[in-house]
């Protein structure tokens, strides 16, 4: 009988065996990342670690690190810019100047039924026809192929929008540049499987445009609380998946109930994690909010942008023949404030403003406090207080001084001109 002892493995051999099993585990995890939904990754990775005899040595934190590395290898981790290397100084690339950035996530926030989807389809139609601009803002380059993840609306509603903008072929099929359409009846959700499908679509068609409408509809099966910081959980892996193909994403999300048209970022419903993930945030809201219980009769919309590049502010409106531009946003707001202030005048204030405005219109001449006091049979102090109130409301301005017949100085006032309210058709 042979009693020769089997030699014990050396420390180097043990280390080599461990490293080999570890590399095998990492290879299996890379396969899991490609094949498995996010919810299954950790338990499957743990099972693989046990299969390779590494269950005791590998912690959950290690497995999470291996999963992140596998995701990075899948999408391609970019090399950092090193000290001494020339930095890329290429200007911001726009799809729609001031409103939508190319190759980025653009978040469109608005209340219900304001025309979010219609605005995006209108822009796509103008771009596809080769128009140089839409609503006064330049469109850059050629319109790419468009993929609509329209899970929020039935197909018939999408057909209405597309048909109005001439994006339906033969009266019944998708016309260029629309290549695919998912709808409420045939949805796509931003699950791991849905994101993987969009990744494959983008890989086969680099530089394309994805319109996602709406975020709530596309994440509804994922059981994510909109108020939590996890709200951005689906969109970040989506942008990682689409990033290598330089896709542009327009993501529609609902505004919170309290939005009044001011702060773009805080208008987003739920957690601020979603606007934080976007390169540019676009807010649409009614220019004039109806009073409680009243119907929205003024259909003008203000559009404001905010983000990692200089945006814009526009006032626009969807009419029967398409979108029209009512002017630059701040200018339109000033015009609205001027009109409201003028409409609220009553009594002596209204009479004094009319007198100043009519004098200016007829003779381009300002009116003195002394003349107002004489014309309205009031003392100069009361006349001065009345005009100062008009000045605070932004209706009149001081226009110098003059001397009265007794040599006393008297201030002169002229009306402020109401801001312009011109309209530009989108076809122009």
C-alpha cells in the first residue's frame, strides 16, 4: 500500500486558484447583467459566488461592485481627460436652439392638456420638412429618425397628432421620420427589458431622437414612489444605454399642482431627482391662470427653459392651423402685466392715466403735476400721489421738469408704452 502523502497546495497556488475563480465569477456576472432584470441580479450573483465556492469570501458590497463594473464594461467606460491634455471646447450642440440639446436628456414639464405632446410633434414636423426654425428658434442639422414611446396615450390619439402635422403616410401608416410608436394599447415600460430594447434600437440607428411620453406611464409598473429620491432610477440607466449612440431624449413629465410658471426645476411633480438628471428642463404653463372654478379661456402658453446651457422664454399658442409665436416670454409677461394694471384702474386714477396717455398720443407731450392739479381741480400733493401710484404700477414714467407761471418747478410725466404683442406663424 502506498502511504505517500499528497503535497499541500502552496500559498501561491491557493492565491492563483482564488483569483481564477474570482475572474470566472466576474465573467458570469457580466453575462447576468446582459440577460437578467435588475431585481434578479443580486440573488443570481450570490448563487454564482456559491457555485464557485466563494460564498464566504465575497460580501454583498463586493457583488454590487462587480455588477457596476459589468455595467460599465457593457456601455463602455470613457477614458478621463488627463492633466496636460487639450479640453474639448466644442460649443453646446442644439437640436432646437434654446429648447432642446442634442445627445442629451431634455425634460419637458407641464400641466395636463396643455399641449406637451403636440408641441414636440409640431417641432419634429417642422424639422422633418427642412424648416430653419420653429417658433422663432433655429433648428439645427437634418431631422433624425424618431422613436415615440407614447405609453401615456392610445394609438388613436397619436394618430390625430401625427395627422395634423402631416406625419401620416397614405392616411393610415407612420410617415417619416417616425419609425416606431408604442402606445397605451401596446406599451413599452422603462424596465430592464424595455431599456435593453431601446438600447438595441439606438445602436442600430445612432443619433436618433426618442420622445418618451410620459415618464409616469412608462414607470408605473415599477412601483416607484414619485416623492422618493428613487424617481430617477429608470432614467439614468436609460441614458447610459443610449449614450454611446448619441441619442437625443425628450422626456415628458407632469407638473405639480402648485406650479405657477416661475421656477422651472421645482415645477416637476415628485422628487427633484428627475430634473437633476436632465441636461435641460423645459416648463410649459398657461400664461394666464384661470380663477378657481373657471374654464381656461386664454390658451396662450409660456415656455421657459433652464439647465446646463443658456435657454429661452417664449409665449406660444396651439391654434387650428398649428403653433404660433406671440413673442419673447419676458416681453409678453410685461405686456400682460401692463394690460392687467391698466384694466384695474378706476375712478380718479383711471381719469388721470387716460389724460396723460391721450395727451402723449395726440402731441407727444408729457403732462405736469401742476396741469393735472388744475385740470382735475385738486391740490398738487394729491395729484402727485395719484401719478406716483401710476408710476409704481408701471404705467407712467417721469419725463423731466418744467416751470409754472409763478416760477415753481413741476414734474412732467409721460405714459410708458405697452410692450409689443406681435405674432409670428411657425411657417414663416
